[in-house]
């Protein structure tokens, strides 16, 4: 995949002769259980924050250096960054964090910079790519060993800018510990990932960590048109004393950019995405005409209000909206465009359960018909997930509901009840081309499916 072997890694798939293997205890697997396998594959150093006598003795017998550390995730970031000389890489890094808008904003910035002849790379939910070469993507923000290898590859390709989504998990789990950002975008904060963070205050604190990972010359664009953006501005002004490097994004920018936004990206939320992209590119040194010419030619983001016009004249929009605020933004945008809005959605398994009834309520509030279906139930019972969604729906709205667990059949039913002026909103999975059920991964793509009609 990359042009060199990993010198340091936490994944046995990347182990090569002479490398260092860092054993990390993850959420679903413990890297310490794979130490012997890593040694068999050629690892010469083992790093772990666990002290296991059997493993230590096994390392001694095989003449393998064992290094005990306090935090294996931090050690992975430090060791891989040092081995690949990340501090000497010239590629500038733009990090976008927030609950909503990360993917669209990174795609827009990437396009604007490419359109103006900069060499770019992208890391995020949909794709990781350097120039036109795509790499595998698993997490929104990958582990630090992959991330540093990717940066090293950027350097070899003389990339000017790496634009990356920075998730709260990446900040909490030290994936970006060794990076220094040249520019930051803080989009917003909303109800998400509370299965991990327990409450929104903890989630907010995790997001703020990105501001401690900047260069002295860096700048940050903060969406201050919401309470969390205002709090961010206040905290960063007080804690980091970088007032001159903070740029406010609010609705005042809309009049300046609205005539240059392509019709494939409707909705107020996209005004914020384009507004942030404009301000970041402007502060990187681009002129207004260079930015606006690029914006007008932008063709959209896969799985973000991705449009397909059906043979019967209905329009279908596939979108990744999988939390209450994103769902509401999408449905608010689509509601005025039709007198028959049909929404197909579900909620993911083994994720935040609190949002399920809220999303059920939002769906019925804006839609004429709602089809509740499966959306990556993972290891949960899909029937229980659907029942939890139903608890948020008013009795007076139950007549709008149809339950079709099979997502393929749910989409087909939405088409069946649609007409020439209908809009079908297929929400939750967006760009994803898979379905996760009981530990198995099946191919399924919402946009691919709707395009059959």
C-alpha cells in the first residue's frame, strides 16, 4: 500500500522484519494477544503498557527487546513519529473537527486547493487519498502509525496540503498526538458519541484538545453561530491566548458566498460548510476569485445529499445523517421542496441509545411517511433498536410509520409510495457500501440501491 514498510505499528498486518510492534488494548481486541504472532512475523521490539510474565519471558527466549510504557497509544504516536521524522515533513496540515460538516468541509477545501493547482491529500470518513491515489480507510481519523506513514508518503509526493477530519476519538486516543496543525476548523457540536463520552461536556472537552496541537503561526476558524462555538472562542481566548489567530464564522459570511454555492449542495448547513472552507482558504492566501471559481465547479460529496432522480419523477437524496441534529438539518432543507416527503432511516447498533427516540420524533415531525429500517445493527437485536426509535414518536404520528427491517425492501417500499413530486430521504449510511449484522459485513449501498429505480 505504502512505498515503505512500517517501522512501528500496532497492527500485525503491517509487521515486517525488524519493526517495532506496539500492543494496544482496544475496544474489540487486545494487541497483547498478538505479540507472539508479531514476533513470528519479524518484529524485533515489543512495546506494551501491560506486564505479562509469559510474554516477557517469551521475548527474552527469542532475543526480543520488551519495553514497558505507561500508555501504549501515546508510545505508538511518539515512536512512529520519531522513526519517520514527522517533525521534518513540509506538508501543511489542515484539521477539521466538530460533530457535523467535517467530511463536506474537507472535501470542499481539498477541491478549492486542487482547483488552484496545489497538490493535496485527504483523510476522512469517505476516503484517504494522496493526489488521485486512494488508500484504505477504516476510522475517520486513523491510528497514529498509519497516519504517520500517510504523512511520510505525502512528503515523498511533495504534497502542499493534507486536509483531514479530526474526530473526538482520535483526540482522546492520542492518534494525532505528534501532529502540529497549520489551520483548524471547528464546525459545531451536537448530540453524538455519548455511548463513549457519557455526556456532551466530556465530548466537548475532547474536541477542544485539537487547539493544543497547533503551530505558533497557525490559525483557527470557529463557527460561533452556536453556543458551543461561542464557548470554544471564549475558552481558547482565555487558555491559549491566540486571539489574533482566531477567525469567527457566522451568518454574516452567507451574503458573500451564497451566489457561488452549487445547486447540488442545498441547505443552511452547507452555507456553513462553504463559509468555513472560504475562510480557511482565504487565510491560506487565496484570493476571492480563486475561491469562488472553484466553489462554482464543485460537484458534491458522496453520500451527502446525493441526488438521484427516479424514473417516476420522484427525487431521492442519500445522506449520512445519523444523529438528531444532522437529521433535522436535512429534513428541514427537504421539507419545503415537496408535499410528499418520505423518510427511510434506522439507528446503528452498539452506539448511543439516547438518540434513537429523538430521531424517531424528528423523522415524523417533518415527514409525510416514515419507513423505519435497519442501519448496521451490529451485535444488537434490530427489533429492539426499532422499538426504542418508536418510543419517541407521538401517538398521533404513528399512522405515518411503516416498519420494514430489510433495508433493501424498505427502499423499494419508499419508491412504491412515491410519485412525480415526491422526495425520498434515505438517511444514516450515506457513502457506506456495507451493512454490519451480528459480526458479519455484507455489501449494501443506499445510493446503488436507489439508482435501480
